[in-house]
């Protein structure tokens, strides 16, 4: 079905459910979008051949036109394609959301400058093979499509996702229609809306599962509402999709039997099929329409369109190859060619019968008619004018008809005509009369006696006119130009019968001829020549006219060639093209139209701030999608009819355009708001027109970073519209303006209660394209900079954004906009101060606090008296009880009485401490850098790190803080920073140089055994460990269990710690291995790319870190030993130090615990034990660092080993026993 030029014939599809054949909709230049809004053909389900759309203006989507099209079978293809979408200038989406199967053929979608939603279609679910698909030069190639699947704008997608080229992407046809993806087990049978598989005979969809009567389309054949594998008797296969009976096929046969309409076939029956014609080797039995095998060569009846066919070349002769019966008449008019005799015999040699007449005229290349080697009968049912069934005229080289001794020819009716065959003897003609049975039928002048066999001219019925025509750009030709002795002739010759003579001079008709098929705007040379009768009595001479020259009128030229557009600035587009290949006149000018294109309305629906994980300021994390967010922009773009093939498509994250931290607070998705286009005035989108007299144009005055559609027409006259060509179109986008995305004016703020700050700013007046998001960067003095992503919707709702949960302090903030072209510039910083809202009296607070001041002062006086009296009392039962016992480990007070804080000589008055700046937040409170006076002998002022406790801390937290201070006082280890003094509510340590807390890879996490993390270290002249979090007296037992609310450092923890929450020296060894990995990888984050939950599962399943690049083998082996899954297989710290002692600096033994006297076990308490049980021996309780009190305590016991470690080097550990078979040797230093 061919629908073109207008929509009139489109209404013929009103009640169609299946189109047997193809559907072409094309060449509609005056249609508009509103013309298609009320058109819908929901009954159309299947097309048996192909679907083609070409240059249909105004059609934006097929979702309403063909909402239920499910199957395109592809029985006959359009150049191997079953779906062709070509140069649809307004098509924005395919929208064939019910299309489930293209049975045969491929897809070609090309040069559709507005077409999106191509990357979201999984064609492998529709076609068996996608290798031959050709999808290029669409808007989708320019990365300017939003492609928002249903639910994406709200943060949740409802569409299925599949993997193509390694990308796991949601699949949809439009923003409101997902692509239907059936389970894999359904194959191509289709499935119901609930995902249940259809019957195996179904194709596409079905309404109920496993029921062949509920199929939308059939895989094989359709019969009486049921899908069947094959047609049962007495039915026949028809068009490869349905079953028909004999009567149906017979009606088709008789309908086309006497019709000459092209494409009408006399259907026959063969192999249980109703087909257009019998295959090779078979002939039709007219009684039952069956194809039966031929006895010998099969007759093949060829029906000629319009009753006759002219053979003027080898190509036209090939169309009759294999024909045995010609139902019509043949006209042979061959003027030249190579190897003609063999080619003609190969294509026409099987013809046995001609139902009409045979005419041989002006075939200068023919010498004989023997190529009709099997021609036996000319019926003459249709005769040439004059009742001729065989007609031979003006064949200059024809010498022989047939070898009459071997060839028989019968002419049933009609006469012979022979004229102007100078080389054909009369005897040959008379022999044909005798053999063909036509002797006596001819009149006297039917066979010219003087023009056959010699050069004399004659005619049979009066004068005969010959019209000669030749394309001639110059007026200097002669009659003999283009002719040669071999029969070649460039002149076109037309036979014209003279008009009948009339006795009335007024009614006498003059001869004339209407010449057709000429080229427009072309000059032709024309003359007329007569052929006159030559009788036996006298000779008459013919006439010839002079050569005249006639030029045809001009018409519409063809389209301009190769239009190319490119933008060289933010306001100009350069357009170039080539002249039309067929100007069809003098090209006087070109018409160029350009129109600004609105940005895709669906870009407004997408929240560009959505991320895979919600930030800490995300207000509704239920709306956060579990997918990567994306941002796209295009610096410059141009779409032409000759663009490069489609580049690899990728989505860019916002990380490409802004320095956004890993934990970016995002604004949650807001309710969907409808938007149809970019808010611009109609004046900006009106089309512009310009007349150009050359093949290039610079279009100026354009808006920056804006897409334009440009149409180009060639015209060969100044005014008439019909003298212009069909438009060639091209798309281009201007370059972005440098400062267009900058925010104009300052960023203002308003501070509310609960530490909420409302930031406000103005939108860029004329951005590049449209603004998709705003990036807010803010920081408190002394803290790291934080970033907040504000979507366009959220900004429109609040005219800015709100910062919540801010800590008191000085803040600076700056904002920048991000458009389709990229990032704008940051605004100048704006400063504001946030106070603690609890300290800011409101009107109500003033009223309430005033009367309570007296009560508060009275309570302070009473409390001071009580504390004074209590302090003078000795400690006893009336005093407060500071219990340091803990069910998880031994009480600190039971072993070290100093664990409970008692004021002593470490106490330093607060007035001696000056706080300089904040260093960071500790477990109990803020840590500051400061100066302390007169706390170290010989130093007037010492730089210290001061740790405080929050004023809002509970009593237990204050006690724990003091206990920690007491524990720290007992450390004298060289590699651990010791405190310099204590005060009420603070503790401080010396800073010998510019020592700042080092941040390692990872977020700040509080943990019980934090000393094992590389980020808790002091950097000075010596590397020292200091924990600004918690310190506990945990060394009296081998393990402890986390019981508080703090977060565990899962990236440094051993698998048994992650599983059971148990920490031992062996788990510390695992953490030590991670610290080594951090050092060798230059402080990368362990398990980078995995979330904390993924790390937890990965380690518990037996995983560990990969070897860093360029890591020494010794360090790699040591790390692997630390990461043995079985804790008992890991080495101890003493073993590691012993192995590395040869590589240590000479000063290390002087200060290390390993070489100290305290580490040497007394001889009296050596234990005899097997080496294999060494990992089960508890470490000496003083094995970390000795307290000052420990040196004077009696009864202390320690453990030692009788055998030295040197006797067993190299140490080996087996992971999983001997069955595992993998043994690693502990690294050992090379001898120097």
C-alpha cells in the first residue's frame, strides 16, 4: 500500500488488522502535527512485507498512529530492510511500543534530525540478528537526547533493563512507554502483560498463556482463529501466514487471468501452497490449477504489460528469459551492442509461440532472425496496423530470416510486410510466404519489390513519415551526426502514419506527433523525413525537412547536493553546498530558511542531581534510584546529510564537569511538573528566509548554543514557487557563549532557626541552552569544602536552596550554574555566620529566662557550698562512685588504680593554655592546636594539641574522658605520644613541630582499636602514633567486643572481627597488613569502588586486597601473611620485628620495646611448648608499652620461649592445612 502526497488514502487503513504486502507513507510536505492528532489505527497488528516512512512532515511519533503494531514479517523486503525510517524531519520518537518481532530483514533509520529514543531500544529483542541494522545520522548520534524512560524523572524507573555492549540500561520507546521484554524462556513466542509465556505457535503477544487461540499473531499459520503449525487438508498455505481453501485460490486465478494489471498473478496450487506461479520445471493444469511436472522443457507463459513489449537492448530481452509462450506482441528495435546474437538467443531462444504479431524495425545490428530458434507459431490474435502479423521495416543489415530447410513457422492469421530491407532478398521473403502459409494474403505493395534487396525505397500505404530527434546543446548538427556504417544511430526515430486523406479540404488533418520523455531545459535538433512509394511504372522521390532546434521549458531543479553546516562562533553558522545535479533551467538563486529549534521538553523532566547513593542532606532517600546519574553537553554540533558514522555513545557524569566530592549532598526529586518546551517567546522561533546567489552563506545574529534547522532550495526563476526544488535540510548548533552561564548578581542569604540558611540567587538571563542544575560550594572556616547539587526544579520551587544542619561558625558560599554546554563561573564568595540557636534568645526565651535567673543563681550558690563541703570530706561511702568495671574486659581499677582519674602533679591550670585553632573532632570533643606555658622544664612556651570534652557530655562520658587521660599518663613508649598535662575537661599533648592530624584514605571513622589505622598518626621529626579518639585499657585481655554506637572501620578489619565483632592480636595483624597496603599504594582507599556493605561481604567470603603496582616482593609476601583467613595462620608482631631487625636503622634498638629489657623473659618462667602452638600463647601484658607503675609491682609474671625464633626461620604458615598446598614464606631481609 502506497500512501503519498496527502493523507487521503491513509483512511483506507481504518479497519485493517493485517496488511498483506508493504506499507509506504512518503512525500507529504504540507502536513502539520495537528493533522495526525486524530489519526489512529489501533486494529493494525501485522504487516507481511515492510514498513517505510520517508519525508512525512509533521509526524512526530507513531505511538498513536500504530499503537498495536506487533509483527513485521518481512516476506518481501525493501533492499533487505523490513523497517525503514528515512529523512523524517519532525519525527521525535518511533513509539512502536507494541512491536515485538521483525521476522525477516533488518532496520534502517537514517537522517532523522529530531529522532531520539534509539539507544533505549534493545533491537536484539525484536530481530534475530542486529548486525545488518543501519542506524546513523539521527539526533541520537549527537548526544542531545534526554531519553527519559518512565519513572526516571522521579528517581525510579519502571522499565526492564538489558545489557548491550556491556551497558546495563533501561529499555523504553518513549517517556511514557517501556519496551516490553519477555522472559528468556519465552524465546520469541511472546508473553502476556503479566510476563507469562505464550503458546509456542504465537508470535509477539497473547492475551492468555499457552493458548493458541489467544495469540496476537501466529508464528506459522492462522486458521479460523487458531494458530497452527501447518495447514491441514483441504487448506493451503497462502502468503506464508494463513490458510485458504481451494475456492479462494481459484477466485484469485480467474480474477487475474484476463487482467493486465501489474502485480496481478494467476495463482496456482503446488506443494499444498497457493502461489502466484508454478516453479521452474512445472506447468499448470488448467482443470485443477495444480502444477504438474513438464514432459521435457516446461512451457512458461509470459503476459506482456499493455499487450506488447519492445526489445531495444539486451537488458529488456533478459526480462523474457525462459518464456516459451508470449501472450502479446513483440517489437524488435535493436540498434547496436556487443555479442548480440548470443545474448538474444540465450534470452529469446525458448520462445515457441507469440499470440500477437512480431515486428522487426530499424534493427541495424541484426543480420538474421535465427536467435528465435524455437519460434514455431505466430497466432496473429493482435495485428499491426494494416493487418500485419509479421512486420519488417528498415533493417539495413538483415540478410536472412531463418534456415527454412530446418525451421518451420506457421502464421495463423495476418499478412507479411517487408519494406526497406536492402540486404534481404525477395526470394527469402517468398520462401517465408510458402512455409508460413501466408502466400496469397499479401497485397501488391505489402512486399516492396524495389526496396528489399537493393537500395530503392517504397511504401505500402501511401507516404510514411519519419521524425528524427537528437539532443543537441549546439545548433550545428547534420543528419549524419551519430550514425555509422555499423548501424549505430544517435537520432531517435519515430514512425508516424500519414493522416487519412479527405475530400473536404477543411476537414483535412495535418500530420503531427507529441514527443514525450524529453529532458527539461534541453535543446533538441528535429527534422522530418518521408518514405514514399516506388512503383514499377515510375520513381518518386521522398522529402526531408530542414533541421530545426527546439528547447524544452524549465522545471523544478533537483535538490542541492552535499549541504554542510558548521558553527564558528556563538552567533554564526556557516552553510555550504553544491549545485543540483539536474538544474532543469538556469539556477538563478537559492532560498535558505532557518528556524530555531526548541530544546527537548523531556530534558526538564530529568533530575540531573540524582545519584546512586543519597548524600547526607538527601531529604527523601526512598526516591534515590539505584543507577548512575548522567549529564550530557555538546560544545558544538552540526548535523548534515553527510555526517560521520555514529560515534560510540556514552553518558557523562557530573564529575566530568565539576569538582564534586564523593559524598555530594543532593536535593531529592520533587513531584513531576509538566513542561512542553523551553520557555521562549514565539518571536524567537519564527522562521527566517534569505535569498542567496552563491553556494555558501554565513547566517549571523543567532542565539548562542542553540539548535537550528536549515532548509535549502534551489530555484531557476525569480518568483514562481513551483520553480524551486524540494528542500534539502541540515541541522546545526551554535557554539556556547563564554559568560552566558554566569550567575548575575550576588548570592544572598537568610538565616533561620535550627541552623537553616536559605541561599538565593538570580538565574542566568540567557544561558547556553537551558540550565540543568546549580552547584553550591560552601565551607566553614577551618573545614573542608562541601558541595550541594540543586536541581532546576528545586531551584524553581525555592528560588535557591536551603542548607540544613549547619554547625556554628563562619561560612563562605559560592554558586555556579551548569547548562547543556557545561559549567559557568563561580560567583564571588558570600560570607555569613551561624550561631548556636540554643544560645540565641527568642522573644519567648527572654520572657522565660528573666524570672529564672534568680533561681539559677541561687542553685549555683547552694551547689558551690555543697561541693566545697564535699571536697573537704575524706573519700568514703558518701562520695560519688566512679565504677570502671566493664563486662566486656577486666576493670581498669582492679589492675591499675591510676585508671580512675585523681588530680595530681599533671594538673595544669586552664589559664596557662591558649587555644589557637581547631584541628578536628575527637570522640569526646574538639581537638585544638594551642600554646601551654611552663609545663615543660626549660621551655617557656610549648605548642600542644589540646583535647576537650563537649559541654553536653554525660557524666559517664566525662568519667571515661578522665579515665583515658589517666591511662595515657602511664605510657612511656618512644613511639606513642605521651601527654604533657591535664586540666578540668581537657588533655593536651606536645607538638614538637608543625604537627597536624594526618588524614588517610577514607572517611573519619571512630573505632576501638584505632591505633591500627594509618590515618591516626603524628607527623614530626619522628613518626609517632596518637589516637585522638578513644584509648582503653584493653591490653590485659586478648580481645574485646564493640558495644557502643561508634562505626567500625570495616576496610581495615579482619573477617572474624566483621563476623563476630571479636578483636584479637591476630585481627590487629590483618589491620597492619592493610596499613602496609596503604603505604605502598600512596594512601589509596582500600577496596576502592566497593561500598562498606560490599567490603563486608567480600572480606567475609575470603577476599583480600590486590597487590599494589611496583610493590616489592617482600612487602607483598608480608601483606599476604597478614591476610591469612585463618587467624592462627597469621604471624605475630614479635615475629615480624625479628625478621626485619637486620634492615632497621641503628637508632631503632635504642628506643624500641622489642630490644628493651622489659621484653626479655625471665629465665625462671620460661615455658616449654611446641612451636606449632606458638600462636595460642598470650602476649605479655606489658608487651605494648609499660606503665610507670608496672616497674615497681611485685608478682608480675611474663612469658618467654625457650627456643629462639632464629632456629625456625623461615617461618611458614599454611592456609587451610596440607590439603591446600599453598605455603608462603615469611619475608626476610637479605644479608648485607
